[in-house]
């Protein structure tokens, strides 16, 4: 039972509180009608993944590679179920072929909720190239993308899924570190 308290994950990072990003993003995913999330963990996504995993209305599928997540979301769409990819932006970069083949060529709506690694708020030097190339790669593929920076704007998830559905195209939401750390102070 979630009591709304903030706990630590063993590395001193706060997670799980009622005002933290995980429950808010989970609720926005559910409000969008999304029932399947295919994910590959990233440290910035721990709170979101935990919140999704604890919810009986969401099927959380853990994958070994993010292009598998794209395939799972395409299959869910073909089966009449709304799904989304939850990963870091490096996973998008890995999945370009699957997104182009399934999402773009076959016009399958695939929502990608991406931790936007490599920006000014990322203290890991090995992530920096991802911050430089993610948006240009999305632009090159003509995949619409949006930045989610505040939990109060989490309704963007439903709007972006609707955009993907109407355009029959992948759509990405880039989630900042500031967003994913909200409530975890």
C-alpha cells in the first residue's frame, strides 16, 4: 500500500512519494487510455517504472532492447490496445530502424516517453552525445516531439497519444531530469 511517503532506493535517491513524478506520470498514462508499457530501465525512470509496476491496470513489459519495445507497441496497436514505450533517448536512437519500418512505413502510432539524457541537467559525460543528437534525429525522421518539463503539464501524454493516433505516426515526449526528479527532493 502506497502511503505517500518518500523512501530512498538504496542509493540515496528519493522515490515513490505521492507528489513524485512516478504516480503523476502513471495517472496521465492511464488517463490517456494506455494499458501496455514496454520499458527498458534507466535510473531517471525508476520512480515511473515502480509506479507502473504496482498498478494492476497497466501491463508492464520489460525488454532487453528498446526496438523490442517498438515491436510490442505495434503488436498491441494491431490488437486494439493502446501502448507506449518508456525508455531513455538512447533507446530511441537504437530503435530508429524499427520506428521507421513499423511506425512510419506501416503508419502505426507509437508513443515514446523518453528520459532526455545528455542535457545540461545530466551529470554523466557519457550521456552528452544523446542530448546533442536526439532532437535532430527525431526531426530527420519527421517524428513530432514535445518536451515535458512540469508535472502539471502531464496531460501532454494524452495529447501526444492522440496526435500519434490521428497522424498514424510515432510521437515522442522528451522528459527532463527536472520533471523526473520533481517531488523526489
